[in-house]
């Protein structure tokens, strides 16, 4: 499984690079967009966000990537994190998007968040280790770990992730594309 934490959905360059990568399907993999809704408190417009999220969802499953504090600060500093997850999933569904996956920003989770994710029927990708279950698909390989893993005997389960801003760095973009092509040939 391959997922992208779409941290900058309204950054034109980051989006263009993600959009191209998702369309190309390197290695034959769907790239699942784990996206946070726009934050109007930080001037993020809903219209362009929806256009981009719908485009991503038309090519592969989509998921929710909650940032609790701000677009650039993922971990919660107060409030009820589980309520934020519920509101964001409901917000996406009310706009015709059906998130299937969830990953907590900054890898944050707690018992209430896990219970809410399960109640909403989302597959939780927040765990960084462990075995896949019906409720969880751990995110096991960062971009660097993926690049190393494709050169060794492959584990029986691999969920690679990257961030959209990784695509802005030519070396990281190339490493991702090459790693996914190699992985695709080996699976």
C-alpha cells in the first residue's frame, strides 16, 4: 500500500507534482491521498480544496489526515481530538467524499480517537508497526525506509508513505519513483 500525507493541498506546485504522480501510478500502485480538510481560520478556501480532493478520489481511495492545531502543526494542543476527527469525516462526507482511511497528524492517536475512527468505519493507518487487521493498516515505511527495503528481501506487509512536500525536492521525488517501480517489479 502507498499513501501520501497531503499536507499542502492548496500549494499549486506540491499539488501539481502529487497529481502527476498519482496519475502515473509508479510501480502500478494506487497512491492514496490522506488529506486534511481546508482550514478557513488560516485562509484556506473550500472550493479549490474540493476540486483537488475530488480529483484525487476519482483515481484512488481517499482518507482523512487530521491536523488538530493548524495546517502546519499536526498534533493537538487542546480540545477533543476525537470530536475533530468526527467533524472532519462528516464534513468530507457531506461534500460527497467518502474517506476510507485515517492517519492522525503527527502520528497522534488516543483511545477516543481510535474508537471514533472505528465507529466511522475508517481503516486506521496511524500505527507505525504491527500487523494489518480489518481495522488497521500500519504505516510501516517512510520514503527512506522504502528506498532501503526494495533492495532487501521484502517483508510480507509494506505500507509506504510520503508527504506531498517530498515531491518538491528532486532527489526525494526521484527516490520515491524509482523505489515504487522496483517494488512493483518485485511484488
